[in-house]
């Protein structure tokens, strides 16, 4: 059985990482135009680095929750081939043991050189004074996809969703495209697992509502038989 799982900030909420659009979510406390766009980075790289340094620190200090751990269990099944696509930039899926995780919005723990395009493991703290370890340019940035930039691995992701027997979206408000549009490409079963109906809830055939640490382990134990 081929399953594609798409996760959003809701799967990491109970690890203390917060979300974007819930009450006191990140975008209620920061102006995304200042900290999550190429223009914002060009205007004030120190502000953007400090925003991601704070999120990286939170991520390092957090631990995977039972939803991450349950999703990692699916890798152990011989009967299920799961591809885990995440909008999240934290590394909690990997730390829970999930294998092929596709970070369509990039990864907090990775750095990118805006000049030569090389990537490396990000230091805990990044700054505009850093130099690229490959080309020495003073052009390092967090390897995250900002608004207005193209998400990673979309051809691979769209192909996997179209070929899946089941497409499951977990902990996402479905407010941001192209992630929110993936459900339209699904040809098999579709399931939304979220705290409450998302903006695309009516595009899913089935729904399970509640905190991910309850709903996800329950669902995984059912599909693992
Ligand atoms: N369990 C399950 N779902 C939860 C929980 C929880 N404990 N807490 C919150 N949620 C749900 C909310 O109901 C909401 O639908 O998670 C969703 C979080 O939505 P957003 O904050 O919009 O996060 P996300 O959908 O991942 O945002 C998508 O937007 O800002 C960009 O790049 C950023 O990847 C992000 C993208
Ligand atoms: Zn470089």
C-alpha cells in the first residue's frame, strides 16, 4: 500500500514549537514580510537570521511527540510504503526516526549559500557575517523556502501524491499553496487529521479531528493492523 503523508505545524505544536496561524501563532507575532521573504532578508539580514536562530534554538530544545513517533513506526511496516512530505522546517520527523522525509519548505538545520548554491549543516546561530564554507562569499542564509520562492521537490511530490493509494494531511490549515492543493492530485483515498477542519476540509473524503498526539497514534495503529 502506498501512502503519502503531508504534515504541517500542527504535528509539532505539542512539541512546543507553536504554529503560524493559530491564536498567538508566529504570524501573529512577526510580520512574515519582514522575516520570511527574500525582500525582507535583503532589507535586514540580521533580523531574519535572529528570527531563524530563535526558531532553531526552540527546535533543538524540543523533542518529537507521539505523533512524530507514530508516523516513524510506519517505516517499519513491510506492507506500507510511506512518503512523508512536510511543510515544517523542524527536524522532529527525522529525530523520531522517519526515513525519507521531504522538506518542501526547506530545513532549519541546513544552511544555503545564496551565491554558489551549496548547502551544509547550519550552525546553531547564523549571522550576516558568516562566510560560505565552499566559496567564502558572505551570502549565507537559512535553507528555508520563503514566500515567493519555489518549494523544493514538487515534481517528486506531485508524482507521489498522484500514485498514492492514500493521501493524508496532518496538522495543516491548508492556507498555503502549493501544499494546500496537493489533495486535488490524489486519486486514492484522502484523509484529513487536524485539530479542526482546515480550509480544504471539503476536499477530503474522511476526517479525524483532535490533537495530533491522540489522533495520529490511533490512526497509525489501525493501518498497521
Ligand atoms: N494537533 C493537530 N492539529 C493542530 C494542533 C494539534 N495539537 N494544533 C494546531 N493544529 C492545527 C491548526 O488547527 C491548524 O489547522 O494545525 C494547523 C496549523 O496551521 P498553520 O499554523 O497555518 O501551519 P501550516 O499549515 O503548517 O502552515 C503552512 O505556511 O507560513 C507558512 O511555510 C509556513 O509551512 C508553513 C505554511
Ligand atoms: Zn558559496
